[in-house]
C-alpha cells in the first residue's frame, strides 16, 4: 500500500516536472518570437512563408522555417497547407493570439512574461551567491529582460484601470482634474503608471521616483514618446530618502512595496509627501487571493487589523506595524508571502476604502 502511494506521488511529480520543462521550452520559443519581432512582423505584414518572414524580420531563412514549424505544431500559429513544400507553407498569427502576443495595451498580453523566464534564468549565478551569502540581488541586476517583462505585463492594467482606481477617490480625482494636483508615483519603474496618471488627468503633474537608473532612463524615453515630458518628470532616487514633504496630493506605489528593502521608511515618507501623520489613512491592496487569505490571518492584530484580504483601510495603521508585516524574511519564515499590489497614501481614509476595493480586482 505504502509502495503504491509512493509510486503515485513519484509519478505525479515526474509528470509535473516534465510538463514544466515542456512549458518552459514553449516560453523560450515565445521569447524568440517576441524579441526578434516575428509575431509583430506577422501581425503587421499578414500571413507569410518562411522566406517572406525572414526577409521581413531580418533573420536567417533556415531559422525562420524552424521557428514557424515549431509555432504551428504548438498551435500558436495557423498553417494553410501542411502538404505544401516547406518554404511554400504560409503561416498566420490568429487575431485572438495577437491579443496575447503583440498588443502592448491588451489586457490579455502575456508574451512579456517569457522575458521573466529567460531573464531570471540568466540571474541564477547571482541568486546562488545570494543564497550562500545571505545578501540580496538588486532589481537592476535582473537585467533588461526582467525590467521589460514587468513593464509589459503591468502597462495594460495601468492603461485600462488607472482612471477607475483614482476615480474612486472623488476629492482627489476632482483636485487632479482641476489642474492643481501633483502626484508622486513611487517606485515607478519604467514609468507607465506615471504616464497613465497623466493621461487620465490632463492637467496634473506627476513625479515618478525609482532607485533603478536604467528604469528611469527608459521612463524618460516613454514620456518623451508620449509627448508628456513637460508634465511627467522622473527622478532617480531612493524613495526611502528622497524629499518632497507636503508637496503632493496623492502618493502611489504600484506592485513595488514587496520589492523594497525598507518599505516602512518608504511608506513613512509617502505619508509626509501628502502631509499625513502616521495616524492618517493608508490604503493597501494585495494582488493574490491566496496571499490575501494567508496574510489576513497573520496580519490580524486586535484594533489595528490590516485586512489585507478585504483590503480595508485603517486610520491607525502604524508604520511600525507595517514594518513587521512587510518584513519579507519574517513572513517567509512563517511561510507567508505578502504581495502588495498598490498603496495609495491620501488624506481621506474613508475614500481610500473604495479605491483599494477596486484594486482588489487584480486578484482571482
Ligand atoms: C516590480 S517593480 C514595479 C515597477 C512599477 N511600479 C510597475 O508596476 O511596473 C519594483 C520597482 O521598485 C523599485 N524600488 C525598489 N525599492 C525602491 C526604493 N527604495 N525607492 C525607489 N524605487 C524602489 C525598483 O527599482 C523597481 O523599479
């Protein structure tokens, strides 16, 4: 009996890992198509044979053929006639798949995640060192693939949901609409959240702040391309030490608090940026249903409950508590991963409650 249970578990794990290997290889081929612009060439130029795709995208015809065949076998591309000679078969990117692979503002866009797989694999030597030494790996050390994966996967959410998120804070939204507002977008990465805020509120000024110089350079280029470089500024700085006290109407942090070495300091300064004391409102939204549940259990603390699952806003949330709750090492030791999607530090806690409930839609 024990042997049978052992065999079943063995087979289950072996099957799972074999499937994961195939899925990873699949993603690597998606990475090739994404990075070399092959999906884009099929989208822009329409169906193509291998020699046509090679000519359009500047790759070698032999590799164009290999990649197209792989993609057709994997049902990512359609092929018109499998009986035709290899270089005469014509391949099509279905419109439904273009929404997943090429449209930068599609809510279904997933191709950039293949860059996470490739980029994090390239970082493994540093990660192994970190395991040995106990040191960390800087965000910048993950390289362009990981930064651009992050950018690619979050940009559609900012594009589609930013107006709704901030719109749920009526006073703040009104002020931003009136043209008097100023927003600090802390840990802005490559700037798409800052750009989205500026697009939704055409008079507002946005200062994006990030500790990664490469991301800030990219953010500046994005703002210039969007024609927003007069109204959206980017600052290369540590948000735990930058100034700007009392200067802002709204401070946002999107999907970054959990990446920070000193989240409590960043939150404390975030409050001061909007002129709040430690007893004022702060909205915290978590982005993973299971994490909410686990975090909710661990974080419940008498009168000072941070209902991460329900994403309530608390007036008396103390920065010291946040420090405990967001200490990644302590949480990992407890077996809990707290992923915070967004934090909005604003003046009216009751309104923030609505905003963070909306932020919760990111969860399953
Ligand atoms: C996962 S990325 C999120 C970027 C962006 N908010 C988004 O959603 O696409 C986390 C970002 O936090 C930034 N970051 C971490 N610690 C920071 C700090 N102390 N000050 C400013 N930025 C910081 C990193 O450089 C990185 O760009």
